[in-house]
C-alpha cells in the first residue's frame, strides 16, 4: 500500500542562495550536468505516428531530430550532416519520405541513421560509408512521453525511472492525446517554476479559485526525495474546471479515492505532471537563460471522449490558463527579488518540504554543497 505523508523539512532548511537563479556560470553548468546528461522530456509519441514523421527539438544548444524509422522505432539524431556539419533540416516538424538528405551536398541518410549515398565520394581515399552514420542520442518512452538524453553513456532509462515505471497505470496516459496546448514565456528561472509547482502554501493568496476546489493543506506525498517528487491533493468538486463540474467520464480505470484527488509530480528536470480524474495536464520547461523559461502546457484527454460531438476542453484550459498566469506572475516577482543585493536565503515552511528535497537533489546533481 502506498504511504502518503505531509510535506516536512529538516531543521534549519533554507532556500538556495540567489546566484543559483541569476549566475550565467550556474546556468551553463546546469546545461551540461542536467539538461545534457539527464533524461529530459521532449514530446509525445503521438507527434510522430507514422514512419518518416519527425519533429525537431533544441536541447542544451543542440538541434535534434526525433523520427520514427521504417520499422516503427523512435530514434534521435543530431541535426548535423557527417560531411561538413551542415544542418540537415530546419522545418520544426514534418515527414521524411524514405531518407534524410543534406541540402548542401546531398549526402543521404536512412531513417535508421545509416549513410546511404555520398555523391562522388567513391574517389576519396579510404572512404567507407559505414564509418559515417548520423550521430545518435538515447531516447526512451514512458506512458506516451518521449525523453532524450545526450550523454555518451547515459544511465539506462529503466534504472533512472524505476520509481515511476508501472506506478500510475490507471490513467492509461500512453493512450491519451493532446487536446489543447499553450506556450508561455516566463521571466523566471526554471527552478523557480518547479518549486512554485511543488507547494500550495501560496494557494489561498494567489489562487483563490483553486483553493475553493482543493483544500490547500490537503497535500500528501508518496515521493519525497530524489528526482521525482509529489503526491495528491484533495478535490472537493467533480473536476478542476471553471465550474468545478465536468461531463467527461473518468480516464482509463480511475476510480475510488482517485476520483476525488489530483496528483501532482515534478519529474526532474523539466516535467510537471498533473493527473486529474478526467484529464492530464503536463508542463514542459525549456530554460532559455538564467531568468527566462519557455513553458509548454498541454491538456491530454481520452481520444474517445475527444471524438464525441461537442467535446470542449475549454473548462479545464481556461481554469489552468488563469492559474498558470497567476503562478508565472509571482515567479517573476521572485526572480526580481532574488537578484537583489540584499537577498539572503530564507527559511522554508513545513509545507515547502518538497522544495527543500528538490534543492538537495539539485545540489547533488550539480556536485555542490552549501
């Protein structure tokens, strides 16, 4: 039986020093130690349903091609030709008919990355096409989500995600589809976004509509340390919507106590997963600079429900778009404050136990001590 507990802190738990949110050197170190070397959310398998379908993603300064090959496997390639380094494609998404061809000298690669054709290179001494496949990166799928890791020898996904694999089957997230998507440009550090998501201490003041649907002190967590943090909050209405009601049926096999709960998990480093009885919401964080984060928010629904006449996700979308913007505003205020010369770390409240846990794991990954 899963053990859920209130958030708690150790004695003397304080926020991170301001330079972790403002220093360019820290940001660059994060790109190498975290966003290059950890399993990072980049999209959904539904974006590439057929062989040849692809989308581009920029991760740690690298342009990556995520494509489904002819056998149906999902692959990730660096968007770099093996001839003279030319970027192979620029369209953000599309379809390769059979091959990937460089626009400069027409070197042509298979969807599995093999070099198939290299014009007039037969005259080059010691040239062997087998020596020049596209550079690959590790990619993995969990519950329909795609994760990319640019490390030369990444930790196996099954090991890294062991605490989550098989943990949340009742929502059947792999079968869901995106029903709406909003992108936000937030002038705050990515860690502030994660930390704001991980506590409801601020909810009565910042989110009165949310607090009316979900008691702000009801949070209980089953994951309280390491890269995955979170648990549930009580839901005292039918759904997190503008009216508190919904005509959508529960997802998958969600029943019992889960019909009156919303589960919130931060999945290090850039995924915020919110599982409701009738929909799933996902925030993907894309750090742009020390004080700037692009956030993609997506609402996922059962495709059978989406196919019904009159399907309208706006009740959930409008509720969370309002709530998101409230969060982004206070995160931006926090970013301005921690940049002040007089800012010093402040004490965490008990309700902020997950923030303290996030800090400890972050410092471990960054190989730093306070």
